[in-house]
């Protein structure tokens, strides 16, 4: 079903907050996949250290141990950890690090995001058609908004990595991406309003992830 464009939403965050204590998680896949329970703390800072703890009996009687990073995959954009092998049945998993909280990009009215692959020509003798192998992936976006203040320019000037959330409507799972501001253009005309146009470029976090859905 078609979605009205007016329901779209863009959120941005760039300043990390430290977790005072390890955050509890919710089991998404038995013994394998866990997500930070508090939805406001699920986006983990792109390059700050993150520690995953495993309490094998889940009752708090013992001391949680630090999980070996080589035994799991961390998704900082969704606050999830996926273990290579199943954890004990009653295990309690907690995560501690820095997190980001997003806020609506004020006065925004248009966005476009693109994920593209640089497909390389791999044609060889006897091929009738061009054969291609996928090379590098890239994500870019453009955001148009009515100008409010210099806050986004300041993030460009400081070379900040942002997390940007793109919603097709406010109830949907967003596309999240780590991005840097490539350009910030401000324009005005005598018969219009002051506008701001941003070009955003994807960049990887400490775990080499750039984009994630939901």
C-alpha cells in the first residue's frame, strides 16, 4: 500500500552518553541473539568500546564474565549481539558502552537515500554477456530542510560521525546509517524561505558496519 510522503521522518544523533551500568537484554533468538531492552539505549556509539557480559546461570549468584568478542557479532545500530554458538538456557546477557539518542531533524521536508554497489567487470573468454562481481558498497543520502540554526554545520566542521534514521512513516522500522556530512548548503531568495541542503555519506563503525534496517 502506498505511503503518504508527509508521514516520513528523519532523526539524527551525534553525541554519546555513557551507560552507568550494564544494560539488560531481551532474547530474540534462543541462546543466540539478544537486544538491549531499553529502546532509547539501543544505538551504540560507532567507535567507543562495548563490553558484553554473560551470566551463565542468570540468577546473579555468580559473577558475569566478559564475552570474547571473537565469539559474537555486534550490531551497534540496533543494539543486538549474535553469538556464534548457543548460550546456556538461563543465561543473562548484558551490554555496556556509550549510546546515542536520536531527535527529529527539525524542519526537514525531503530526503533521498541510496545504497549502491560498484559492480566490477569480470567478463572472460566465451562469455556472451558482461559478467559482473560486486565490489564496494556505498550509502549516500540527501536531506532538505528549512534553515533553523548552525548546529548541522558545526557537526560538519567537527568531522562528526552521525547516526541518521530514515522513516517512511513514524511507525515503521527505520533505515539507520552511520554518516558524515559531505556538504551543507544554505540558500535564500527574496520570495521564499531560507533553506538548508545536506549531502550525507556513509562511513563504517568499529565493526565495519555502515547501515542496518530496524
